[in-house]
């Protein structure tokens, strides 16, 4: 899965390099070399376009390809029934661009409106190219938000019907391993994409139509950051609750039976549940910790760049460490 993510990011890095090259050629033919320099300064140096595109569209490509395996992974963990079938169907739909229109259409329109209010610093054809590039990022962010929310809602359905959910007696530990790895990797890459996108808007050099629109640069944080963080936590929480619910049911049946053979079977079932619970990684572990460290560094970076007191304290600590 790590190799698949690396390939998806590498492909998109190549794609954005080609797109920037084509755009520069168009601008050079129509507006001259000075306009090309201005375009590169805005799209590459200011907006960090290659990094935003690479992590944003790279993650979308990874989700579209590897997210399709989520129903298979879940099917290897749970006993097939009506509930697991409904959850698997929802997980499968969560990777389809055509199913995400309820998110992509309104959020992209919001992006179009805000970008027009921000005002690109470029002129001529470069203005429209930058404009389309920013709106494209809103689209892919909306698609990823759709996937994250649908995964959360799928596991909420499992939580609501946990009485009907059962884990397989014989299962491969790799299924849980793949699920938790997928959650951690998509969260980590998503946080990097959010950080790169937000950081790029701060240094893009926008010519705001009114100063009030500057505060709307935080819109991506409000729209995408909470869902991304919760998405990594909630499926693990639901699986743990289902396992714990199964343990409690076994304990109830064990306390009400006098059959030694049946009691022995229940004890073995409880032992299997405890082993399964140990494989469902907690909210913070060696896999998920990097994602949340990225979020912490994200917040620290924001505070450092916007709060003079925090900035002075960090510089003071750095000076002490260099002595």
C-alpha cells in the first residue's frame, strides 16, 4: 500500500510538471517571457502549486484505486449479512467521482467565487490559468471530503446495527492491518495537502478586491481539516466498540449457562475477541501518530506566522539552543 501511494504521488508530480510546462508555453506564445516569469512566481513559488497538486490529486488517485479494496477488506473481517453488504456498497460508492457531485459541485462553486474575490496577481492568459488551477484544487478537496465522510457514515451504520454485526471466526490479520494502514496513510497525505494548500494561499500574493476577503483564506481549514482528523479515528472506535459489545454479550451468556461445554466455547470466543481487539489499533499509535504530529506542526506553524508573541518565544528557544 505504501508503494501504491508513492506511485500515485509520483504520477501526479509528473502530471503537474507537464501541465506547468504547457501553461508556460501558452503564456510565452501569447504574452511573452515576462508573463511566464510572473506565472512561475505565482504558481510555483507563491502558491506551491506542484506540492498542492501532487498531494491533493495524488491522494485522490490513491483513493480511487486502493479505496475500492475497502469492501473486500471489510468482507474479510465481518460475517456477510445485510448490514455488512450495505456498508460495503457505501464504501464502494465513496471512491466514485460521479457519486461525489453533492460535495464537488457546491464546494467548487464556492472556490470559484472566493478565487474571484481574492484576485490573481497575474494578467492575461496567466490569470485564467491560475484561476482554473485554484478551482481544480477545490474540486479534488471536495472529492476527498466526500470519501472521508462516506467512510465515516458507513462505519456509523455498523455502529447503529452492532447487534447484527459479527466478526469472522477465521480471518486474516492482514485485513485489519490493511484497513488501519489505509486510514493512517490517507489521513497523513490529506493533512499535508491541506497544509500545502493553505500555506500556498498565504504567499500567493492575491490582490484582494476587499480586505475582508483575506480572512476567508482559512476556508479550507474549516471545510476539510475536522473531517480529515475524525475520519482516521472513527472507524477504529466503531470496530473496538463492536468487539467490546461482543465480549459483553459473551459474558452475559456465560453467566447464565451451567453447561460446561458451552461455557468453554464462550470462553474461547471471548479470547478471540480480546485478540481481535488488540489488533484494532488505538487512536494514537505508531501508525496514526505521524498524522497527528503533522496536524500539531500545522497549528504551530500557523501560530508562528500569525502570532507575534508565539513567534518571539520560538525564536527565543532557538537562540537558547544555539548557544
